């Protein structure tokens, strides 16, 4: 903004300076023609005054000529000067080539000075902006480092919680039927998924993609979700489906989508995964999505959901240039379509 304002001021200053110098040059041309007319009226030979001038006498015929008359006609300037006797006038003409040459030189100088000033102010603006942004960059780097350390350190207590819940369930099998323990296990799983999502998301700017066959990875995730949701039927149709992606990020995307498809499905429902061309489809028999156009907004969430999982899915998809769409099925449920780059 600062540089743009300075640039406008420099251009306006150059324009006004050009207008003033141009007016000065025109006045100088008129003054030289008056000097030439005085030279002729005093009987001096035309050749002694210099090239580019010529003159003639024209009859007055009773007309009045304004002493300020001065104009350009073609490639010449024209000035009419009254003589001592009012029966005729002296018409002086001067070639405009010298004026045009000086005007071109003036324009080039002004443009050169403006370019130099803009470069100077550009460098100054860049320097000021860099100095102003540096504290912000340092704060962002510090915050980013803090978040990475926090997420990394969160892994140890989270693993301990999950392990102790498992041990507790094995020591006291009846506790598996306790709603309190079930809620604890579900909360631990939710926090674990959030931890995995954030870990992958922090790597978004440093993604390194590679060519891989997605079917084994999809099959592995389907088997995990099938064990977590035995009441849901997971159907996979995938033999060979290649794409250039970041394996960890794609795994996290697909895990979030499959987890949601199983978690918010109906008892005895299904989740069908298949591909057509460059697009992978995840179709479920759940109760559907009320507002599919808002599903990826962070503040939009379904029952029992924070809304963060699908927001992360959308961001990871954008980072890998995957086009992701969702629609509500006519028979109920929803279908996610992931078109690979």
C-alpha cells in the first residue's frame, strides 16, 4: 500500500514536471522567433541568425493580429509580428524538429528518473516490510515449534491411557460392559484420531508425493474399520488404482472418511468403496448429510462430531490437489468422490 501510494505520487510529479518544462520550451521557441523577427526588421540577413527559420511579408488587409499569436502548423511553429507600418505583417516560421528532439530527451530523462525513484522506493518499501514482518515470522515459527512439541509430547500420555484401558478391561472383563469405560475408550479413540490428524496436518507444507497403488492401503484401512464396526458391512472393489500422493496424508484422509461412514451409519448398513477412472467413491447407507455444501466447514458438525476431521480432510485434499465432492444419495446415506490429480 505504501509503495503504491509513493508510485502514484512519483508519476504525478513526473507528469506535472513534464508539463512545466514543455511550457518553458514552447516559450523559448516563441522568444527565439521574436528575436528573429527583430533581426529581420533591423535589416539583418536571414542566414546570420541560424538554420530552421524562414519568413515572409503578408498584407494586413485591415485585419488585426494579436501579439500573443503563436501556433504550430505541421512541422513548423508560426508567429505573426506587426511591422512599423500597418499595411503588412511579418510571418516567421521555424522548424519544430529541434523542439521535438529536446522534448524526447526530456521525456527519456523524466522516465529514467522515475524508474530510479520507483526502484529506490521499492527497495525501501521491501526493507521496511521485511523489518515489520520479521517479528511476526518469529512469532509464527515459535508457535509452530510449540505446537509440534505439544503434539509430540501428547503421544506418550495418550498411549498410556489407551494401554491402561486395555489392561483394565482384561483384568476386569465385566468393565467392558460399563458405559463409563465405553465412553472413556471412545474419548481416547477420538483424541487419538485428532492427534494423528494434527500430526499429518503439520506436515502439509512439506508434502513429498510419490506414485503408488492405493488398493493395498485402502484394503488395510477397510479391515481396521471393519473390526471397529462389526455391525457394518464394508465392501471394497479395488484391484489396481494408481495416483501420485503423499501416503501418510492420503491414509489419514481415507481413515477419517471411513471412520465417519462407519460411525454414523445405521445398524446392518454398508460402506461401499470403489473407483471409476480417476475417482474413488465412498458410499454409505447412513442417514445422510443435511447440508452437503457445508460439510467441510469447521463450524459445521454432525451429532457427536467436532467438525475438525472433515476440515482436515479438505485441507489435505487441497494440499495434494485432490478434488473432493459429496452428495446425498436418493436412497439415504451419502457418497464422497475423490478425484485424483
